């Protein structure tokens, strides 16, 4: 069957890599893709937010499966758009409808949902424009540091963690009154701070049955030792040693099952990936956030470990028969390091040629993220996060050695990366 992936990052590169391996895949397209997705798929110049254009392409190219990489088209209702048209009844869409996508699209919706489902999460309250006094009064009932979140989508930048009350109140002023994040911060969620280690858990579900994918840890801070500014993610590892069987059992019983049961009880159909961002607080999992898609760069470490045919899993999901297929996962350690443009996540230059990518050893996976072809047809940098480099090895130490030695062969002007991905998890 012909498959169309929407998106242009490292996550979509990894999806293309994995779907290309499926015997079910005939033609594979990525819209708009990047300089690397062209290795496994054909790039098509379509904006994922232009649903009519996506539809025309699907009709014109006999596409049977639509895999939505990023959250925005889902939050804007791309799945509903196709469901509303009887001609697309058989189209397999990977990603939830608008109502389910609110789990990511609105922080308050997600928190209220968790409260109704009895899912462990940080204490919170939500405030709208005009409720500044009440918001400040709630802040004073909490202990520092203070967690403030813009309610809507803010490109991963809408969360502020402030060390003291003065800074938290100032940030609140800027969000609620100054519209710091535009409409996204017309409403603000204030949360209790959770102290622990983060973990990303991905679930593929048809709304009734589910498969828990290998867990991963993302390194969000720009600097070594988890210092500096927040980024989209500077690297990832999978598996994660502390997520042992007893911990994952807690995740399944206290979070995955109640989430899916509550979605069903509230008649919110859900098919696709659910990404649960967790905090391990002294051995117990708490939900920080839901996302309605795969994580980036977690996907670049998770998908290479999956042995099963991803297209087959998606097909079974569409038939509400995820229980009939097996999810087979390799035991090896995956370690992914993001090579980023100098200056990221603040301003950076683009358009630099990628050097040495042809020298990496077989088995090294290079997932392009912010890359494009220059006028001469050579791959060059076109974003903050440029290239995700993943290797697989029997253990974490060897995966670190392997990934970093491969990175030594690659370069572009201003290239930066964290040299400590995985180090905190070494014994
Ligand atoms: P989010 O966009 O909700 O994932 O938040 C971004 C980051 O802020 C998370 O990855 C955490 O590192 C941090 N964070 C969010 N909520 C909390 C919380 N309640 N306690 C501690 N850290 C948090
Ligand atoms: N790596 C975190 C995210 O994709 O949101």
C-alpha cells in the first residue's frame, strides 16, 4: 500500500526508515520531509496544515495510510476532516481526532481529564485572563520552585519553572496580561513541582487494545549536566534502566489503563500514539503531560529497537484488532545524540553543508531533522536540530562509545552536541 507521512523532523525520518522496511509498503511519501527522508521515501512539497492539499495528494497517489508525525494537524482536526468524508472510510489515519488531541492541545483539558480518571499528577489550578489575583493567591499556597504552563500549544516553549515567588508572579503577569505566548497563554495552569527523573512512555492504541512501546529518556536541556536552556531534545536513550518491570507495571496499571478506560467512558475515540511524559518520584510514576504523537528525539531511539512491522501494527489498529498482533522489541541499547546548529535553541545560522556523513559505519542510523538540499543538491543545515545519530549496542557504555565515535566523522560549521547523553544512567 502507499503511505504518506506528514512532518519534516527526525521523528518523521525514523518513521520513514521503519515503514520502508515493511513488506506492506509500496510507495512511501513524506510531506514535506527533509534532505534525509529522501533516502527512504519520496518528499512531496505539501504543507501538513493544508488539509485540502493533503487530500488531493491522497486521492492522486492512491494513499491508503496517513501517518501524522506532529501534533498540530491532529489538534486542528485532520483525522476528523477525513472521517467526515465517506470516500475516506478505509483510509488508515495514525493519530487521534480533535477531541482526543486536546490531551496535548490544552494543558487544562489534560489536567482535568487526569483528575477525573484518578491518574497521579501534580496538584494544579487553571486561571484565565482577568483572574490574576486568584492566580497569585494560588501561587502562594505552593512551595518553590513554581511551574507555570501556557494552556495551548506553544511550540514546546510554554512551560516556565521559576525559583521564587517574585519571579513566578512576574512570569504570571507576562503570560496572563502580557500574552507572552499569544493566545496559548490566555489561560495558565499553575502546578506543584515534581522532583524526580523524567521518562517518556509511548502507547499505540486502537482505543480498546494497546501496545506499550519501549520507554525512552529525553535530554531536554542544551548544556551538559542538564544545564542551560530547554530545547526540543538533545538526545535520547532506550531502554532506561530505572524503568524496570515493577515500575512499568505501575505505569500500566495506574496510568495507561485508566487513561484508555476514561477515554472510552467519555466517548472520546482514540487511535494512534499516546505519549506519556512521566516523572519518577521516588519510584512512583506521575504524569507531567500527554502528547498525542511520538516524541522527538525519543522516536529515533525507540523505533530502531522495534522488530515488528509498523505498517502491520497500524493496520491492526485501524481494524480495532491491536490485540491480534505481537509487538516484538530487541534487547539492545539504543543511544541517540542530536547534532545542532551553534546558538540553538536561540538564534543560529543555516545553510551550512553537512560533511563526512558518507563516512559513518554501516549500522549507524542518521536521521535528518533540520536539513534541506542546497541549490547544488547537497544536504545542508536548515534548522536548529540538524541530525540525530543513533547506534545500537549490547549495553549503554558501548552505545555511548559507538555513537560518539561515529559523530567524530561528521561535521558542519558551528556544530554543537551534548557529550554526556546516557552518562547519568551509567552504573
Ligand atoms: P511539558 O511541556 O509539560 O512537558 O513541560 C516541559 C518540561 O517542564 C518537562 O519536560 C519537565 O522537565 C518540566 N515540568 C513540567 N511540569 C513539571 C512539574 N509539575 N514538575 C517538575 N517539572 C515539570
Ligand atoms: N522530546 C519531547 C517531545 O517530543 O515533546
